[in-house]
């Protein structure tokens, strides 16, 4: 950024500006109505998309997702039957499939992407936003927690796991009789809830609210 | 100077964002180096992912192993063309396309062209979004090998290629993330607001 541009603004005015995260174009933060979207004039990235009572919805959906995740881990996921033999698989078993020998690191990777990171992300979102949903000031470390949640977003791969399940189903369909367990539906619901949750999230609004309600300023 | 994570604008020389606490930097000068490093790692890991077996199926005492491409051919043989296409796309088209697209973007940074910025920006977004979907095959292998453990009748074991494929996907995701998107737009001086 050339100094000539910033020098014309007072420090307090800087808070009224937003830089496009993609192309760095400066905008004055616009008044965006609920349900509307503000896009960058240069690269058309969505800058803001506030929704009505978004904080409460995000917190509710995150709690739902956490409950569904716990259900998805423990209930049987799929049951395979052939010639009187039955094999029941939970998400935990899928993770442990790689746990012997050289494929052990992969076991950790699968565990991280489908269970641990989504849970950490939900926890971080709840920690950062739950106090704000009920109108309180954010807790200590709320900023770090929300930044963590944003950074983890690409690594939480629950929805990809679901598509993987579909492919695996087709592969074994000819081999044996398959039954879908409750955990499968819990996981599917979890993916839908996560997508909804991300749609309600307007990052700029959340950052500004976190800043405005910070107690020590 | 703007914060990467929350968009707050600061004067030059500020090192930590006052709003969200993220470290600030005007431009990431090591961005391209990291892109190339991660991508080379991704390409290196993609080679064994194709040559070593992905799955080892033991059916009535007979063991057959199939590679990444072999899995797709098998699906076509079962006549499940839709699923074969998804797997083919996720494990072959996407990784190769990503190697190409990221190299293209990284090379084009040196050759500014305001006209092309929009299409490059779109290409980057597609690459960043689609990269994660390559993990499908790894999850399929994980599920199959935990599900199909029916004693002597049939068992499936994961192969070493699953590990290198997962690494390859992770490395190319890191390569895409290391790329500073603003490099695409920096070339465009006329509309600098």
C-alpha cells in the first residue's frame, strides 16, 4: 500500500474501511441490510452478507452439529452381511482401518479431518460466539478462537467423507448385503447443518461485533 | 495495509491487527517460494500414489491388489459409470489439473495482465475449493478396509499408495493456500482504489 493513500485518512477513519481479502481494494464499510450482500467492486468477492439473528442461529447450529457428531462416532455406521458373517463398522473403525504398520499416519490424518478438526472448529466457534449470542461480552481468547475456526475450515472434510461413503457403498454392493446404521444419518445431517452454519456466517460482521463488545477497550 | 483475516485497515508498520490479533504483512514475499515447494512435494508424493497398490483384496485366499487407476477401471467393469467418473475425476483429473493450474498462476504473476485478472481469480477459487475433494478416494479406502473384514471369505487391506495419495492432496492444498491471491491483482494499477 502506498503511503500517499493511507496518509489522507485519520486513524479512527481506518476502522470505517475494509480491504477486500482477495484483491486488497479499499472500501468504506457499507450499510448492508439483512439478507443483502456487499461485493468488492473490483473482483466481486462477497465482503458482507449479514443475516437476521445470525449469532443465535450459528450457536444453535453449532450445538446441533456437536451432538450429531457425537452420535455419528458411536452408533454403527454401516453393517455388511454375507454368508452368515456380519461386519459392523462405526466411524471409529473407519479411522482405525489404517492403524497398523506404515499406514498409521494416515489413520491420524483421517481421524483429524473427519472428527477432530470439525469438533475443534465447532468448539472454537461456540467459545467465540456463544457469549455474544446471549448478549454478553466475548470471553478472553475469543478472537484467537474465531481465527482458529476460520483457519481450520478447509481441513474439516466431513462432507467429503459422505461422498466417499457413497462410492464405497457402490463398490461393496455386489459383494454383500449392506445395512445403513443410525450414524450414517447423523453424519449426513451433520454435513447439512455445517453447510447451513457456514452460510449464516458473515465474517466481517462477526469481527466488528467482537471488536465492539470487547470489554477492555 | 490490511489484515488478511478480518479486513481491518492499518497504517504501514503496524505488526499486529488491532481487531483480531493476526500478524500483519503487506505482501507475503515468500509466497511463491512456498507455493513451488509444496507443489513439488505434492508431485513427488503423487508418483508412488499411482504406482503402488491402493487396496489389497483377499478373496478366498487369493490376493489381488489394485492401484488408483485400477480402482476406476474396476468400477467401469461393474458398470457403475457415474461413480467411476467421480473417482476418476477426484483422484486423477483434480490432482493433475491442480498441478497445472497452480504452476500457471505462479508463473503468470511475473507477467501482469489486468485483463486476465478476473479469469485467473476464478481459476484460483476453483482450485482452492476443489482441492479437498480429492480426499474422497482415501476415505473410500478407509471405509472399505474397515467394512470388508469377513474372515476367510473376503478381506480388504489398505495399500501404501493411500498414504502417499493423502500426502499429495495435503501438499497441494498447502500450495494453493500459500499463494497470495493479491498477487493476481497487484498488477492492475489503473483501478487501484
